C-alpha cells in the first residue's frame, strides 16, 4: 500500500514539475517513479522469469528515454527508445500466452486503429510516419496484453490490458498535441495516463 502511495506521489510531483516547466525536478521524480516500479516488481517476485526480465528492461528503458526527452536530446533516438521499450512490454505479455491466439481481437484493434488514423490524419501533418510506426508498436502491445487477458480471464491480466490501452491513448494524445501548444489540462491528462499505464502493467504481475 505504501509503495503505491509513494509511486502516485512521485508521479504527481513529476507531472506538476513538467507543467511548470521545471525540467530538473520532472526528471528526478519521473525517474524515481520508474525506479519504484522496478523495485516493487523485483521485491515482490519470489523468483525471476523471462517475462520479469522483459518487464524490468522495459521500465528501465522508459526511464532512460523519458529523462533524455526532458533533456531534449536526440529526438530520433528517444523515439527509437520508446519503440523498443514498447516491444519489451509486448514480449513481457507474449511470454504469458499459453494457448492459441484469439484472432478476432487483433482484427478488431487493427480496424479501430485504421479508422482512428484516418480521422486524425488532418491534424498529424508531418507526424504521419512516426505516428504510424508508433501506432504499430502500440498495436502489438495492446494485442499481446489483450490475448493474455482473453486466455486467462483474470482480474490481474485485465489490469495489464487496461494499462496497455491507456498507454496507447496517452501516446496518441501526445502525438496530436505535441506541436499544438497543449494546454496544461491536456498535459496533466497525457502525463497522468502515461504513469497510470505503467502502474497498471506492473500491477498485473504482482
């Protein structure tokens, strides 16, 4: 309980610092949030398995890429880092699938993704290619998390699926608002949903 309160407080402080353009404290508290999540996973798992390695690796890479993004380092490297981190999360979920893949879920998600893409196309401008690449990585993540939930129907795996969905929505909002001078309310929503998605994915394995 106290661990989750510390994670929530650290996330909120990072968000407040980001909205107030306090880059240093945003990096500190954002990194601390990811570290707390990694410690929570490592501390509560009795033994390490392949899926845990991928989850911790994903959290660690997100930590590095977030800090690099706040420091305004190479945008291309940060973008690539986010893609790889999402693939790590996808691998974490795929390793949990023990039965045949349910085909209707990927088909449904692809259909929703295509419709959403064309609806948002006028607002994307020069972001069409990176959004498409990011969308494919997020689609893989959501599909893998959804497949796990459909095969187990457990509450914990539903949290993982919900976390993957929220991460996809957060990334979509970020892409749309990035060059549109986002209001502080939008920044709260984007950052808050981003940290929430990580927390839910971690909660799914505890």
